[in-house]
């Protein structure tokens, strides 16, 4: 799998976890799905920041998109952290998850529509495969530190 394909796969997983969260009001299910979502968001953002963004900076027209990416990851982290302090029994939990969903889905769409095509255009097949390998390695390193 090339690097962008693997990131798009993460994006799909993130979208499906948000759908799961939308589809339930049962507190334990909400908590479980949210925990999974928080973990994958952290691992995914780390992989993008450590591998994708530095490489993508060499591609034309990406600087602003990457700066925005870092900012949006920070904002997403803060939103996840805030939700962690709310009990999934409370109505506020779902409200805040919905805000996170709106924000994150917009971020994922922007990457897929603006950043990823530029990266694809500027890297050859070999480079894209290398990117995939580096992303996998980074995720494997980050994952044990994230799972609680
Ligand atoms: Fe992403």
C-alpha cells in the first residue's frame, strides 16, 4: 500500500468511528468508540506530522496546507482532551463529539482534496511506497505509547 492509500484508509476508519458514535446513545458503546477514535486520531496525526508533512513540504504549493494541518491537529487534540473529562452518560458528551466530528471531517476532506493530490503529483511510485513503509513504522512506534 502506498503512503497516501494508507492515510486514506485511516481517514475511512475515523469516519466510520464517528458514524458509530452518531448511531448510539448507550454510554459504554459511546465510551468504547470514543476511546478507539482518540487512539487512532493520535497515531494518525503523529504519522502525518513525523513523516508526511516533512516530505510533503518539498512538493509545490503545500506550505500553507501543512501549516494548517499542524494547527488543526492541535485543535483536534484539545477537543479530544476536553471530551475525555466528560462522562459518556452526560448529554454534553455527544454534543462535544458532534463538534469534533464536524471539525475533523472537514480536516480530512481538506487533506484528501488539497494536500494528498499535490503529494501524489510530486512523488514517483517508489517514493510513495517508501512513504507507506515509513508511515507504518512510525505508527507501530507510536501505538504502544497511546493505548492505555
Ligand atoms: Fe490525515
